[in-house]
C-alpha cells in the first residue's frame, strides 16, 4: 500500500520555455499540476505527499526566478482553504519574512485538518537535515538509527514508500536522502506541469507491481 509518496517536480522551466513563456509561468502551471496530482493521490488513499518546492541549492538561481517560486508558494499559503494538513521542512527562518510568515500561517491554520498531509520541502537540503539530526543525536550521546531518524524534519511522517521525479533526469538531487533508503524510485520523462490524474494512476500501478524486499 502506497502511504507516503515524494515528488521531485522537475521540468517547470522547460515547459514554459517550450511555449515561449517566461520560466516563471512554469511555476504557476506547476502548482496547477500539483493540485491535480494531490486530488488523485487522495483518491488512491495516499496519506502523505512530500514535494520538493525549493532546494537550498536553488538559492543560486536568478533572483527573478527565486521570487517567482516564492510568490507561487506564498499565494498558495495565503489562500489555501481545503482539508489538507500542510507542513513544511527546510530552513524557513532564513527565507524572506513574507514567505516565512505565510508558511507559519498555513501550518497553524491546517494543523487540525484530517485530509491528506502535504509536506513541502522549501529551502531544504537532505544532507543539511541529516547533519542537523546527527548533531542533535550527538548532544544526547545517542548514536542509533532511530535517534537520528527521530530528529529528521520528516520524523512525524510515515516511511517514504516511493519517490517520483518528472522531467527526465534520474537523480535525487538532495531530496529526502535518508528517508529514501528503501523507497521505490520512479522516473518519468514528462515535464511536471503536464502531469495528470492518469499519470498518478500509472504511478500507483507501477508501485504495486514492484516487489519490495527491504534488503531481505
Ligand atoms: C524544478 O523545476 C522545480 C522547482 C525549482 C520548483 C517547483 C515549484 C513549484 C511547481 C511550485 C509548487 C507550489 C507549492 C505550493 C508547493 P525547474 O523549473 O527547475 O525545471 P527545469 O528548469 O529543469 O525545466
């Protein structure tokens, strides 16, 4: 049963460029695709969806593009009114105030919601998260797997069953590296804004066809 799925939403800029639109338009369309994907994930009974919205490495992009991503995320946070529970992981306090405030606002507003949990990685890097968790475990002189795992940003979430990357690249790019140790990896050539409900159905079928051995 697919309980927790992660999406690396790649290909937004290319989608826009292919239509002679500014790359920033790709992020707006990327949010529409995310809404379609989330609805279909809920139909399949998936409880948690983690998405990679902005990596710490993305800070090296042109400021116009960074601001476009922040704008899409902030507007979503300010306007979301559904039944999902929305969480963020990453270095939120280092983001511009208007972004960070919108993050804390929506986390608080949806904290008691009973729908699907949407976990958004924003200003996030898995290596930094692992190092932070190790330091905390070290402070307690506790060096077990569970001591580290319980201090990751994803500690409250169920195991990450699958990671899907769109856009044709086949790598994890510093997304949930600890959590994906036994995740099924699915790579799609499709650009993220082109994702439809049918693609989610195909992903669920693909996941169910895989035999998971967890090293045994
Ligand atoms: C990589 O694609 C994707 C990003 C850097 C950000 C994606 C963010 C969104 C779609 C907004 C989601 C909104 C919320 C509220 C979570 P890219 O544009 O770098 O792809 P490309 O350059 O390879 O085409």
